[in-house]
C-alpha cells in the first residue's frame, strides 16, 4: 500500500503491558504489583437527605471500589448522618475513594479511621431449635442474647468486633445455621478525637460524579 501514514508495521508496534478491568480501563501493572489490597475504614458525615446513599453507592459502583460493608445512621444533629464505609483496596484506590467522596455535594467531611479505632458489628444468627440448652451455652460464650426461640428455630444476637462475629458464626455451625444477618461495621476513633463537621461551600459543578481529572 502506498501513500499510507509513515511508521512501523502494526505487528511491530509496541503494545502497552497490563490488563484491563471490566470497564476496559487499563490497570497499571506497576501499581498492581507494588500495592497490596488493605482494609480501610472511612467515616463520613453527610447531609441527612433523600438520595445521598444512592449517590455515594453509585460513585463506588462506577469506580469499582470493593466495598466490604456500608452502614448509615443519624447523628446528634438531625440534619447530618454518619456513614461508615469499609473498603478493601490497594493504597491508590483508598486515596482515590477519599478524594472522590469529598467531591460530592452532600458529603460534609471524610476521614480514614486508625486501625485501633473502636469497631463493632451486630449479627443475628438463626439456628435449628433442637438443642436450646447447647445454643444458650454457645451464646453465653460470645456474650450473645437469644432474641427469639421456638421448637423449630432459635435466633441469637451477638455484638462485637469482626473477628468475634466471625468466630461466633463458626461456633453456631454445629447447630445448622439457617440464616445470618449482619449489620456491617460501625466505628469511631478512640479517645477524644471526633469527626469534624467541616461545612464548606460546594457548587453542583464541583460535585458529582466524575471530573475529568483525579487531582
């Protein structure tokens, strides 16, 4: 072929290394190789209004952040809610999650909690009711409470750290676990540290979703 663009034959051209995620975005092999995923607990104060949870979960879905759990509830201020988001990402992903959250209009402030922060989770475990005395004994081992009982099934409530909850679920396996319902983590810093309500003026253009750059 004559008159074509100068340059190497297609078979001789350099091709970028690395793989792509499900959205076709190329993953930097160096970043992928040098940053192992870690668990991060993000605590966010948000405006207590309709659509906030949907907006935040949509952001995480678009960015494909790996959410371990997400809980939300009211604070002492009726206009403010608090979200506790547990993610497991390489370090660049954790940094981007915090940056992108702060760009959303309803988000007031975002902080990553220290590993030593107080974290608690509630779980309801429903098991067969054939051995109520044995079920009660195991519940006592984990400071649990029987919240519902019948000849067919017993439901136990256990509250504690993630390792304690995991251990409790495993211990109740001997009675045939029918259902497990977990709330996800609620977390707060130890001592007198608090998450500041740092109200700041934002415009809709600075918010939402995705800007062209991730600065």
